[in-house]
C-alpha cells in the first residue's frame, strides 16, 4: 500500500510539472500580455510600456520566465501579481478560505440531501416521490448555475431575507462572535444552496442508478432472502456497495473545491478564488494565473489520489488488482 | 412575502429576467419614502463597484476601481472642472504662467495637512515628481502624461509654499497634467530609497498607513467584498468649493463601496434600496423607468458620453493585406461612401435602446471647450454612397460592388468580443453596407488578440473599435500624429504619408505649444475639419450618460464631464429610506 501511494506521488509530480509547463506555454502563447490593454491607451507611450515590460520581466523569452518561476516555486514562492503588486501566495491565501467554505457547505448540502433521497427513490422506483425527485434532478442538471444564482439574487432582493453580495456586512468583518458567524451564514445560504442544487441532480441520478444496480445483484437478493435485518442489509450490503462510483465523483468534487464555484461567485459577489482567477485570466496576470492553476491542479490530483485510496479500502476487488 | 418571491421567480423563468425585476404586480414592488434627517452632516453613501481595487498606490493604479477610490483619498495641484473642462486649483492656491508658457509658478494653499496631521508643503510636490513619477525604476504609467517631448519637466522649490515648473518649450496641457496626485514625502521617501515602492501601499496595506489629502481616508478593505472610506477631519476643500446647505465638508461621514462584479446583481441592489448611486446603461432604462416613483430614486440623463466608437480601414502600405484592398481603403471617396451608408439612428435604437447620439467628430460634444459645432453630420444616405462609389471607380454587377480591376468588394471587419454592443453595431453595419453592394465578414476577437493584430502584425482590413475619450485634444496626439503608435490606419509613419496628415501633425505641434485658449480652439477646429473631410476614423454612436440617484442624496448636479457628483465633499444625505 505504502509503495503504491509512493509510486502515485512520483507519478503526480511528473503530471504536475507537465501541467505547469503546458499552462505556462499556453498562457505565453496567447496573443498580447498584461500590458496590451495599457498599450491601447492613447495616454501611455510605447517607451513607458517598454520600461514596464522590462520591470515585469515580460521582455524575456517564455522558457526563462518559466524557469525563474519554477525556481521561485521550489523556494515556496508563487511569483508576483502584476495588477495587485503583491505576492501571488498572499492573494491566494486571502481568497481560498471563503471559496473552500462555500464549496464544502454546498458539497455537504448536496450529498446530505441526494444520497438518502436516492436510496429512498431507488427502493420505491416509480413511486410519486421518486418521479418528483427524478424530474427535479433533470431540472437541476439542465438549469445553468448562473441562472439559478440570478434567481437567488432576485429572491434576496425581493424578500429581504438574505443579503445580496459579499460574505460579511461592513461592520462585522473579523467578528468571531455569534453576530459575525450569523452574518456569515446569512450571506452563505443562497450561494451554497445554488451550488448544491446544481450538483444535486447528478448525484441523485448516479446514486439512484447505483442503488438499483445493487438491488438487482444476486448477492443482495440472497442476503434479503436469508432474512437479514433491513437496517443491516441497507448499510452493510446496499449503501456500501452502491458508493463505489460516488467515491470517484467525490475525488472530483475535491478537485473542484477551488474552481467549481466561479459563476456563482460572480453573481453573488462572493469574495472567492473564482473572481480573482477570472480577472487574472482576462488581464493575463501571468503568475496569478499560474498560481491558480497550480492550486486547482494540486487539489484535483489530491482528490483523485484520495478517491483511489478510499476505493482501495472500500472495494476488495481493487485491492486484489494491486501489482 | 412568499407571493413576492414566487412572482419574481415566475417572471424570471419566463425569460423576462430584467423586465421581471420591475414588472411584477403592484404588490411585488418596493415602495419607499424619504424621511428627512435632522442633521445633514454625517450619513453614508453606498455604491457598487465592479471589481476589487488592485492597489492603493496612486502612482501604480491604472484601472477604474482603484482610480475611483484613490480620487477620494488624494488630490493634485489642479483639478478639472466637471462643468466645462477648465483647469481649477485644488491643492494650489493659484499659479502664474510666464516666459511664453515655459514657466509655471504654483503657490500652494497655506495650512494644508496630510491625513496623519503632518503639514504638506512644496517638498512633497517636488518629491512626488522627481522621486516617484520621473523615477524609471517605478512601474507608473502616469509618467507618460508628465513628459514634454519625451523629457521630464524641471520641478524646483522656491519657498515652502511655491513650486516652479519649467519646460524647454511651452506646453499648453501642463496645468491639466499637474492634477496628478501629490504623495507624502515623510511616509514614502524611505520606501522609495529602499527600492520597495513598487510593492508599497498594496491592497494588503494597513489602511492607517495610507496617508492622503482627499476628503476621505481609507477605513477598511475586505478583499472581494467592500471598501469603506471615512471622513478626513483634516480635509481642507479647494478654493471655489463651498459647503452644501451649511454642512461641514466633507458632509458624509462614510462611503461604502460594495464590490459586485455582476451588472444584474447591482441593478437589483439599486432597485431594492441597497445603493444610492447607480450607473445605468440604456438597456436598463426599461426596467428602471417605471420603478422611479416607488423606488425613491430619479434617473438623471446627462447627454452623450465621452466614450467613442468608430470604424477605420487599414491604409498602411507596410501591411500584408491585398494591394487592391489597400487601394480601396486609401481612397477618400470610398471612405466617405461608407460614412454615408451607416444608419446611426438604427444603431441608437437597436443597440442603445434609443438613448444615444451620433458622434459628430473626434471631439465629444460634452467637451465644449474644443468641440467644433460647424461640421455637418453624416446621415444615412445609401443613394449618395452609391454615387460616390461609382465616382471612385467602382461599378455594380447586379447588387454587388466591384472595383475597377474586377475584384468583388468583400471586407473582413474585426471587433472585440468583450463588447456585445460593438458586435451588434458590426451587424448593423454589415446590413447597411450590403445595401451599397459591400460584403462584410465580421470576425469578433478577444481584446489582446485584436490589439496584437492591429498594433503589431497589421494583418487587418477594417476595425470597429473605441478608445478612451480625452478632455484635451492633445491627449489624442498618439492617434492623430502620423508618427503616433495609435495612428491606427497607418501607425508610426516615418514621414506623413498624405498632405492632410502633414497638416494635422503641424496642428498638433502648434496646439501643444499655444497657450492662448482662443487660438488653441481655432487650431483644433481646423483639425476637426480635416478629420471630418478625410475620415480616417468614421465615427458611429455614443450612449447617453445616465445615473440613478436616490432621492435622499443632496449635493448632486448633472454635469457634462463629471457625472452627477461635481465634488464628493459636497454630497450629503438629506434623509433616510423608509418603507412606504
């Protein structure tokens, strides 16, 4: 097991280096650079643009810029944002906690709802509730998350039940007391619900079909025929076996913790990574883009690694396949 | 409460998102009334901004949110009047121009204090220019505006309250350039000396370290959420700015700028009474107009904006485009025919919801000091365009246009994807030019790719674009001088390619060195006549400037150049909103 995980880590290092090199290459190959917008301003002369290019190191070939960046990365630095005039690490650390809070809450809500409801729906196929939930899951899959978010903003505006925009009220930032936590939760409810509703459909459909598949397996029928207690049957035989495909999905959800909420963050003005990265990409803020890619890829690879490890423990067939 | 929500959702699901926000039944509307406040000093102003500030360092700021916020925190020696664009004193008490415009002696207001209580004097001014704006190791784009023919202006201290600016040649826009922010020497000099200025006053800086002279000081910044500014008690207003209705300036105690990157969310926030000021696009008028009465706000329409939109053709002989196309584009009659083919009224009605105006020439109508009102506008006259095309050597086979060498007139039009309005304008243009036999293929490109094609590879034929509007025509020198890097139709010419370009070069040189405003107006009038005749840029339409203003706000006046807030220190809250 340890050897297997060690091999995976070495593999991940190569994959990560490949991702970073290709990303750096692609960002550098994109026409223009951070200064292109400024260069189209009649009031900024080409001489000044050239001076700024030298100051930012954008006059160097891309491979030199890449090796400098990798060198800094080895020392724990992610470079410097051109637009914020700040280290990329500082910027990312200021945004990651709120994005993770939002996505984790959404994951908890969607999984907490979808899993039990899917088990219920699968065990009472074609029942009224199953039909309603199936219809709802189709709706959840087909309605884009930004549209749901706009509905949420309108709801908040019309009813006044929830604040619109941000994660805190101006007077309550950094307030760790009940007021502060309550205020944060009030700001969190709608964006988290929007994200949760968006992923509910996929989870429900996947879990439902997985449960139905297990229900039809001979080993499950045999167990049922032997008169095993329903609760034991549900958890030991049904739930555990139906979880396999969801474990892989959970790994991907972990990967999306930092990047999966960008649209919703934009509409609700949630101060997370999504908005920061969108601006970085639009303005070609090279090292900030690279910092975001590094963080996102790291989470995705770790998510996959964790999912594989979980499958290793959950599924004896995977254990037997090991070299 | 629940029926309101359902009403909104039902409307939205019907695809009437924006209209639904304002078009629900009466019970769904927000009804507000204004309850007067006892004391108009104090109160807060809430606005939305589209993005985070990138820096709190005025020398490094280049995007709009940072510059808007810094405008409340810092001041320059001069300021521009929002009413007529004239130069007024700010930190300066007055100035004297001598030696034919080569020397400007500026006297500072006495008793000025930085927000930390340290006195401001001429040493801060000299420091700001010499050690910051003219320092090549500092990443500031402001430097461009402060160079006269590529050279720095000499800045010296005569006495603690008198600073002398000297140039080798007279430079008319110098007084306007002196509006750049003056920065505190006592705080920043050690930082400049240590070589860390480019990292200083970032958005992570402790707000109390950011010291200015503006009416407000930075109180708090929460990344991605809001910026809070509070009243600067040491603020001293510029000469000519008097308090509104007897309050102590600045009248407001606080400004809250909420960062909301989504237009629709901002619109809903304004409609539901969460913000006091809202920049309205013509498309949003349909939603806002019916809500004025109930929402306790008014919509102030201030006439044409400064923003430009135009089409231009590649006239550059060094470009790799087909030689016969270059011939068309360099033909003045061809360009004039295109100008007469465009239906600007349709553009205004379709793209700007009827709230806009045709652009008559290179100077916006709002810039009264330089606008030439004697130039007749180009209307929509396809018949006249066809006659012009025939005179230019083109002929028709059926409805299609061919040049004298038998080439069908097909042109590729580039525009940038970031602006849906420009793409719509391009589509109208395509239909208009089809009527005169010209086939247009529209290619929308991402901004940086477009900029690279236009500025570096010259691989383009026709471009629909816009540039930042300026108040003094000299600001457009890089566009209009033949050697200019933004002389889009034929950039960086070694010598003026055409006679009229040589004349424009001369006019811009004269305009920069002529100090007499009447003479300058004549010079730039002549430039506008040439631009109107030769049409290197064919102007299109500009939207009206519209602002939604909460009725509780005072100190608000419509101005052509400065929005609805002529001076932020005069704005006050005369009341509070209360449900009706």
